[in-house]
C-alpha cells in the first residue's frame, strides 16, 4: 500500500477531483449495492422479505426461484463469515486455545472479505431502477425530546460513565513483519450503545513494534470504513506502527464487527439519525477514554487520540470533555483530521449528506435546522477545549466539501491552535488518507506535542 501511495498514482489520488468522483461512485454503485446486500443479510432465503426490504419492483424475469438462487449464493458467503467469526471470538480470546492466532485472524478476514465482496452478486438488480441508498428510520422530534430532553439541560452527562480498564479482555497475539498484533474486547461503557444491537461490545485492534515503543495512539476511522474485515497486507494501523507508534484502532459502533443486523456498515449513523449519530459520537468518545485508561495502565509513556472524518468528532469531544474523566483516561494530545465544528453544518451543508439525502430525510421527518441545532449542541465541540490548545493538531483539506473545510478552520481558530499545529492541504476529503501516508509531518508534530512536559 505504501508503494501505491508514494507513487505518481498516489500523488494523483491526493487531488480535489477525487471527491466528486467518489461521491458519484458511492451514489451510483457502492451504496445501492450495499443496500441490496444488507437486505439479503436480513432476509436469508426469504424472497418475499428480500423484496420488502429493498423497496423496489423488480422486472418479471426475476422469478422467485431465480432470486432464491441468488440469495443462496450470497448466503453461503455470509454463513462462512459468521462461522469463522464465531470461532475467532471463542479461540482468539482464549489464552488456553491451541490454534495459530495468525491463521485464525487471516481466515476471519478472508471470509469477511468474501462476504463483503458478495455485493457484486446483486449488480444485475440495479437495473432498471436502483434501491434507496439507506434503510431510513429517522427519529421523530417528539420522541427524541422525550428520550433526551433531560440531557439537553446538561450535555456533559453524556460523557460521564464508569470506566473499568481492568475488565478489558486482551486476545492472544501474533507477530508479522516485525509488528505484534492483538485485539481488545470489552462491554461498552456507553449506556446508550448497549441499546444498539451489535454495538454492545467494544472491539479494538492493537498493532505495535516487536521491539517495543513508548508512544501510543488511539486512532478512530471514518464513516463506512471497515478495515478490520478486509484482507490487506498493510493497513493504516500497520503503516503507523512501522514508524514507531503503538496503534489502537477502535471499531466504530455500527461498523464491521459491530454492524447492526439489517444494515450495511456505517449505515445507521445517518439512516437512523439524529440519535444514532449522537449515540455513536458520544459513545465512541467514552470508549476512547476507556482505551486511553487501558493503555496507560498497561504501558509506560504518553497516549494520544486521533480521529479522521466521522471520528474527528470523537477526538473533538474528547478534547472538549476529558476534564470530566479520571486523569488516567485523559489523552495527552489529540489530532483532528478532516474535521468540522458543527454537526448541523455537515448535515445541511456537506456534500456527502446531500448526496445521501440525509437533509431531505430529516426535513420529511419533521426536523428543522433550528431543532437539529438544539439537539446537536450535545455533540458539538466546546467553545474552549479542556485539553490545552498547544496539544491539539489539525489537518484539513482546503477543498473538502464532504465535511466543510471552513467549519474545521473556524474551530481551529476558535480554539486558538498554534499555527505550527495546523496542516492544510490543497485537496478534499478522500485525498487526506493518501496524503497522510505521503506526509508524516502531522503525526511527527503530534508525537512532539504529546511528549512535551
């Protein structure tokens, strides 16, 4: 992967044109196929249930028998992925198990990748009409007011929960290419996430240099990113670990190992808005505090927290509310990547939300920008961070319209981040992961400020 990113092709990907092309691909192909795939996951061999879930009329030649054969073909990949996942859960976290953990994790990833790739089976069903991009189930404003009205009076209450790092399970480990890899598992400390099927358990992957390291980085991913399900030689965590970091990669709620039944990875974040977004962001913030406390109890050295795109909101909120946590749960530094300042600006002004139709879905469910603003104040960053501004690093793409650049810049200015802590690039949202592989200066700066006394 590094070879690609460091090549002329990588340089081409870190360009403003990538964002509109990416949006087109998501809208035209990936998300409709994902919706069909998620419907098949839920329906099994029940053709009537599948037709109901996809919500579109299929041409007459898609007979019940033909659809059942398609569902059966997909179902075999799903069953295999579920079977290997069950074995992985049982053996990988059992210190007395005798199997090879590297082989078991490889098999889990291979089966999960095959299941993800079975989206392609449904390509013929995209014609002549495509399904909805999401299984919309937007919360009614009245219901949200009943459920969360009391929290609006004290939003800080969302970020306080018992943290028990001693209850975090550590899996067996294996070594590959000079890096040690293992997993963490724990009941989520976020009460509202315990009500979200599939997200009750926190998972995080740890990758570290075999020779040891001092610096630990908890690094959250973006929307619909499920690298823990993919077979890849060298993912983002391994790339960072190769530079000397110990990397803890949490699996975001609704994604990958924590996907909700009947949805594709990440879909509930927008499809069941606005409380699903609130629950993920606030919940993953609390989970990050638990991971920081776990790392501090286990290792010497400092711990930083970083988040890109969706998880940048998590990092912002950790920087805003970490004073509410025990000292051992507070990060020593934070990095915000492709971030914004206000959730409602992303919802009503971001290109990704507009492509998804989230703004229209919210309005149709009775939400206005004003009512959403009142709710989103619970997951907007504080006016002043609890973490010292000198310990916060920002990386922004100046042509980013998915998570609007102007709002991220406004937050960096409002928080008075030092100029040396701000990195700006002339490209958009999708170019940022590529650029950060090519340019290590933001991570070098994060390490520097983290270790300053």
